[in-house]
């Protein structure tokens, strides 16, 4: 290639790069597929089992993570081995409740689409009748819509997902759910799942290093109880109601998240030691809604990253 044609090619390349830089990244099409599965799952660290209705056999269901502006094509399959109709209602979507959120019978599949215009930590759940029973049985999860501007939030060193819910003595008895006659209030499906201090059977904790910015994405699945979300021995550096960067609040001790709502919380510990993330309503905390976060210089670098954001 001669010098002049090289200069011409370089100039064309520079022009293309300049045009690309003038526009934000193109929104993606994201195809998500969830299967409703009726399975038995543990509700405490001893392994007490309960008949559960789930997405993908897990409570909470898979963390769905997309970026603001993405077009989401979501497909729900109701496993043919199930006995009940199921649906999916995503709080990140603006669609037609009748057409898109309708329930489907075992063996059926349906797809609908939406554009995720608002960033945040959003709830998704089954809305099949009676909805409160499907939620009480464990049929919910989080859809996280990251802001398209990567600088909209300060960079987090670690991220964790906590989904609060109630576990019922007898979820077959719909009246007991309507009376909120629950046995445990839990994070991520299991009482005291990350709290070996209050339950010797617990094997897991959340971890980080002192000084790290830890971002907790939180959704309260309910179906009934409000959460007064508090880090014992810490202060929320920032709270973003619904997880939207425009909603920033600073220096909060507790923040109330109602059933069907979510928020994003940043926590920084200046010292080594433990905080306990709780729902500060005592009957909720002391039946299972406590999670230890241990701050130490030798914190496992794999925790709060990659596959360990929603710690199973
Ligand atoms: Cu359902």
C-alpha cells in the first residue's frame, strides 16, 4: 500500500470511529427463556423441604441481567410435569397485563417483548391466580437493568443480590397466607442462609474487604411484609430507590422496601469485622432475615463477582 492510500484508509477509519463515538452503543436484543418448575426446595439450613413453585427450580429464580435500552424477548415455558398454570410479571416491563402477563397451562410456551427503558433492581414474579400463593411458594426473582451510562453509579468492588420473602407454615391454605401467618422471613429462600452467628447450620456468609464499595441489589418479594432494610454496625453510603441512579439518597441507617419493590444499597466498611444485614422488624430478623457480611483483608476474591453475586 502506498503512503497516500494508507493515509486515505487511516482517515476513513478515523471517520468511522468518530461517527461510532457520536452515538451511544446500539441496544441489544436479549433473548431470555425461563421454565416454570414445581419442585421441593429447602427452606432452612437443616434442609427442611417444602413443595415450591419456581423459575428453573430455584428460589429466587435466576438473576436476569440486562442493560437499559435493551429489547428483551422473554419466553416462559410451563413444564408439562407441572400441575398448575403459571405466568411471569416483570416490573422492568411496560406491556399489556392481559396479553403479556397472562398465565399458561402445563406444556404451553409463550413469548413477549419489551424495551427496558428504566435502569434498576426490579422484581419479577408469577401472577397466576391466586398470585399471593404462587409468590408464597417461591415463584419470583430479580431482573437487574444496568444503566447504559457505565458512570451513572460509582464503580462497585463487589455486588450481591438479596431477595426477601416469607415462608409459610402451610402454603396450601390460602387463608393463612392472606392472614400473613408465616413461619420465616428469609433472604434468598432460606432462613439465616448467610448467618452462622444465629444458626450454626449456616455454612455461607457474604464477604468483602474493608474500604470496598459493596453494592447490594435488593428486592422484597413479600408477598405481604414490608422490610426495614438495615446494616447492623454500618450505614448505607447510598440508597437508590428502585435502583435508579437518579434516585440517590445518602447516609441512611434503614430504608423501607415494601412488598413488590426494590432498591440498590451501597455499603462501605472502614474497619475489619462484621455487619449484619437485616430486616430490622424483629419478628422478621429473628425468624431468618439476617445475613452476615464479613469485612477482612483476605476476603475471597471470587465472592460478590461473576457467578457469586446471587450466592446459592
Ligand atoms: Cu406460578
